């Protein structure tokens, strides 16, 4: 039996016992808002996510304000999170200057954002793929010298709006380069949401064959074609235990106009709970958080689970 508002638990065989959700809503979600969200609202959002049981919450990005004006308040926001205990607060840094800004505020987990394709590297970073990797190398090296955990995002792992399908070997090359620099983990991004389960399994197998172990891999799916949960399940079958998601399904990509929202954290938690997989997340508190944020943004949440559990508020 299941309690009201909770799925019936039917454990599946050969899936992980626990999954770590890497919550990206405050960074990847809010960076796509048309207008800037007040710093105090962002801080409360992150506190509410932590209170719901999320232990990894990507807080902000130390990029130049003109690049992502919605996150221009990183220096003001990060100190407001100092009271959080037991919660990892990674931040995105584009270069050494961004890293120095983050380190000055005490950040202990950072992420760099690479591309698996030339077209997206030029659109997002204004560099070739190899030039962008060359920029990241000293950033990762210095971060590791400072004892900081480094995540490497790899965007366009499954498809690119300019280049179409992305060859597996191309993704593997970028992933191996980031690991060689010293990245502690990688997040495989389906930036425009075109992946399907078989494609996911094929890429994960190719990475393993080239020496990139499953335990350093996370997955980051967008739901453009309604495949995010199916793709996540395929990754779980392969043994992946880190899944990126965004509370309320916020987000997209400012440099890829065809990208829709990230996988909603609530939708992910509902599936994982039904499979008997531990997350440590209180679905009721998480849903209430997304309802609250939707009110702050002046629109309803795109998460199906949020809408199902709070129809009067949505």
C-alpha cells in the first residue's frame, strides 16, 4: 500500500539502492528566467530545497554578468548560504577568474562547462572545442591544488541543434580529456532532449570501454521529447547513481533555443520512490517548494508531479 500522494513501492531488480540527486534548479533553472529573481528569493529557494532533503544543490554561476545577467548576484547570494550544514553547494565557473571569485567566498565544489561539439563550443564559449578544453585545464588544476571537488559538465552528448547526432567517439574524447585534467565526476548532458534509452546505454558502454568508470558519471536529461525519465531508467540499469534534476522542471539552455526544461526533480523522486530507491528527499516538502517558487515567478510549474499533488495551487 502507498500513502496518499506517494507511489506504491515495487522494487526492481538490479537497480541501485540509492541515488544522489544533483539539484540544478537554482543555477540551471533560474539562469533561463526572462527577468532576474531577487537574491533573497534565490536564497530561500536553496534553503527550502535543503530542508526537503536535497544534499547537493548547485547554487549559482560565477560568470560575467553580461553573459548570464540572471546570476549576476553570485557574490551577494553565496554568503547567504553559509548556515547550511551537510549540503554541498557547487557553483559553475567558466574560467580562472570565475574560480578565483568562487574560492574567495569559500566555495569547495565547482563545475566547468564543456561541449562535445564544435558548434556549441563556439555558441556558448566563443571558442573551438580544443580551445575551450585548454582554458579549463588550468582551472581544474588550480581547483584540485586547493582541494576543491570538480565536476565537468559535457553538453550536447546526444545531439546538437546545428550538427545533428553526435558521434560517440566525440563525446568519449571530451570526457577523457576532462578526466585527465583531474575532474572528480562528469555530467553527461542531453542538452536538447533528443536521447533515447538505447542511445544512453550505448554511450555509457563506450565510456566504460575507454576507461571512464560508471561511478564518476552522472546524467543530465532534458524532457523535450518526453524521454527524460525513460533515459534515466536506462542509466540506472547501467549502474549510474547520480542524476541531475531541477525542482519544478525549471530550465533549458540560453544558447540552445530548442532546449526545453530539465527533468523535474519531483517527477524523478516519484519514480525512484516507486522503485524503492532511496534519495533522502521528502516529496511533500519538495513539491511545496516548487509551488512556492512558481508563485514567486508568477506561473505554474511544468512538473507533472507538482501539478498532480497540488492541483488547486497549479
